[in-house]
C-alpha cells in the first residue's frame, strides 16, 4: 500500500488544506467541473477520522446531519457512528443484524430517534439517541408497509416518514409518525414517475425530491405522491451520473453526490446547475464511488467517500 493511501485510511489522520495552497491544488485537479460549468467554491477540506473495526477499516455508506448538528454515519461494518459537528466520534453501536448486508440510509427524526433503512433485512430500525432500539417498521414483501431493499428515508414537517426502496418495488412509501401506512408512489421503469433504484430523498416545502440513480435524474413529487417533474429542462438538461444521494443545504440548494462521476453537484430547487466539485480518484478533491451526502447549518458538505474509506468535509 502506498504511503499516501495508508495515511488516508489511518483513523488519526485529519489534514486541512486552506488558503493559497488549496487553490493551487484545486487548479491542478482535473475534472472539478467540465468546461463552461460553474465550480462549487470550496475553501477547506477536512478528512474526518474513521475508526477501525478490529483489524480492518470499513467504508462509510451514509452520512446525515441532525437538527442539533450531530452527524450520523453508517458503514460497511454494520455500525452506526455518531459524531459531533467538528468530527469527533461521540458514540457508536452495531445494527441488530448485519451478516447478510449492511444498511444504506439514515435520518435523524425530529423527536431525536435515528431511523435506519436496514436495507438487506427489508425493514426500518428506530434507535434512541444512545443506541437502544426503539422499534422497527416493515418486513419483506410488496404490499403496503412491506419493503424490498429499503435504501433511504426522510421526514417532513408533520413528522411523516418517506422510505424509498428498490429491488422490483422501486417506489416511495409514506408513513405517519406512528408507522401507519399512508400512501405510496412510483414503480419500476424509466418513464416519468418511475424509478430504477431511488437512492436519495429530500422533503422540502411540500415537495419530495428523489435521486433516481440508474435513470440518472432527480424526480420531484408532491408529498401526496403526485408526479411534478424532473429537475432540469429540455434547454438545459441536468446531467448526472448515478446520483446516489441528495441533501438540502441551509441556503435552499440541493446537493447531489454522484456515485458514477465521483463528484458533488449543487442544484437549485428549480433544477439549474449551480456548481460541481470533484472527480473520480483517491486524492484531495477527488472521490471514489461516493455513496452518501449531508449538509449542515453552515453549508459544510459531508461526503461518504466510500471507495476511499473516508468522510470528507468541504467548507464553502
């Protein structure tokens, strides 16, 4: 293993690049935005320490930010990791089961519980903030309240929960706070309102934005399940390459992490591209198969850089 690769994976390694040196590096990095495209203005990069699990270092898959500023991370070791806003690991615990696969999505609910899309066990598991199990929702199946590979979830202002799944269901289900089924929308396919692996979801102001990964687009629905449209326009289509997750920033912009392109795209709620950052690789300013994204109240962007086994913080 190269020395630079070792340092990236070492749990104590947390470099910061800033000022003139950062911008020199930025100019040398290929693919931080295609010709003619705006670039997200990143001032600093932090690599958060990622704890080993025995003799190995798992890879982060999901990163989400709570209303209080705590950051919840899921990894390929079946762990739930909770950091403070500065990247210090505060507590961790394991999923109840992880032998056949690890969870892929999490959401910190308004009441403080952490909801985890336990993907390969076809359920949602709810935890108290200290890691005690608070309950679960769903089982394998195609009916209301049943799941096949639930992969991401979010909550609206009325505390309703939206869960997206793939694996032939390819839909979004909506539940009340108590877990009762309300409605579902979407099905497998490539047409408007259809999905192929809906991998990221955000609710904002009565609308649900879904990262439709294999169809390379962001679809928009009302929170009653009515299809509204696809972000972008015929004149300026929004080009994405396997968008795996989506997050809402405090300024009202959407941040999309692209698994296939190794980059972050910043998009307006109307679908205009505001900027891009990164490309595929292992260096600073690069990502390898990034899986998840979160944005905090200061518009700091946190990326689960899965292929590089690290969490990357981008300060704008």
